[in-house]
C-alpha cells in the first residue's frame, strides 16, 4: 500500500474474482500467456477512502477484506522459468528405465501442460488435475487418479505430501525431487527424497535423503542405474549362498541317514564353506555389471519420480547423504509437486 492506493498481486483466478468490470478478454489473455509456459500473475489496485485508511490503521486485518473486492485490473505479469536443455533427454531415459514421471506444480494448469510438452512429456488437458479437484476426491478416487494423471497443477505443499503418500499407498516406490521450501514436506514423505543444492532452500536439503550438491539433476540417472546394479548383486549373492548351503545341508542329512554318523567334521564343513561361499561371494563383490539396467516391462509399478522441471547431470560422486538422517521415522503429512 502506497498512500491511499492499495495494490494487489496474485493468481489470476483469485485476483480477477475481486475485480470490477472484468470482461472475457482478461481470461483469454491469461490463457494465452499460460499456453506459452509463463507463470501468470495478475496485478490490480484500488483507492481507499479516508474512512477505509483509518479502519486499516486501527485493525490491519481489515486489509484482507479490502483486497477481496472492489479492485480495478491493472495488468498481467508473465514470468518465464525455462527448463534446462538436458531435461527432455533425462526424462526420456528415466522413462526407458521404467520410471514413471509425475509433474507436480503450483502453476496454472495451462502453464503446466506447456512446460510438460517442452520436457517431452505427451501431456494434454486430460492428463491434468488441479488442487481443488484433488481435494474434492475421496481417498479411493485419489488412489485411482494418482496413477492415471501425469500433471498435478495448482497444488499446495499439503497436496504434494498427499500425492506422495497416495503413490506409496498404491504400491509405488516414490522419489521426490525438489529445491524449494514448499517441497520439503513431500521430500520427507517420499521413500527417497532428493534435494537440489543449487539455488535451493535449506528446508529441502535438510529433509532430503540424497542431496545433489552441484544441482546437476542428471545424476539421478546414474543413481537409478547404480541402485539397480546393487540390487542385482544382492540377488545373485543370496542365490549363490542359498544354493551352496542348501547342497551342504542335503549332503549332511543324507550322509548321516545312510551311515549313522556325520560324513564331515566341523573343520571339513568350514573348509567346504570357504570354497563354496566365500570365493563366489568375493567374485560377485568385485564384478562389474555390464549393460543398462532396465525395469521389467511387466512391472509398471516399479517406481515413480516426482521431478522439478529443471534437470542436469553429474557423476555418482556428486550425490551426498546429509548427516543425521538414518534411520528416519515414518513421515506424516500430505503431498508431492516438483516445483520448477
């Protein structure tokens, strides 16, 4: 407020509702700006009378009432937040590896669709759900929508947590990537929370399980591949150990049943273990898996990754786990948009 003039800025649907004599051209302008991938902010103002000024000085809460009606439209601001050049390729490679993408944002639905198309995601208006629509759904419908829809627009931080938790509840393994303070709760709620240090906020870094210290989000691709290689090694090691030990147990049982005595003494059993367990396990530990780790095509619930619209790449050593975050208690809260 400057003197007797009150200036208000905010979301078009909120500010325009408080303006007088707003025609259809205003809504058309908002749609055109949003279709270009711009964040649209509406600016309006009004002149306060002497009585209104006096009431605001006596009760600052009156300002909220004055902002909600009687405004005159001044214009629109279109803010560009361009995705990084590497983002489309990264999302395509994540999709090839069976990682489903959910774009969650506080932006206008039309803006969210435009950004998704820039990122190479085949999104249309049918793939979008807004925060108000999400809040009106039942728990069962939310579980259905979170699988069917790709873009979640006009989402609050609480909505972000709800989306993450709903994905987890439907059996998905969810990773939330974000850099803003409004992402912190959702990062905390996800199975894997990833914070981006570059231009990011401290709450997001503190809540994250993994921090990208240089902001190069393409490191996520390396992390996914390394994690799957590690899991395949664990599976192979368990198979070797179970197979070797099972054969020794069967040999001991059959030998004891036929002869009445154990066919091997304790030292012989330990020596057999050295050759059948230790050496194969050591070979698995030092082996280098080859080839790309791709999620099975028959397992669409393999993973979900909530991602901001800006990505970049870095080697695995760029990943850092914050201290004091293991183990963590179950997260309590609500939802997941990647803030751009």
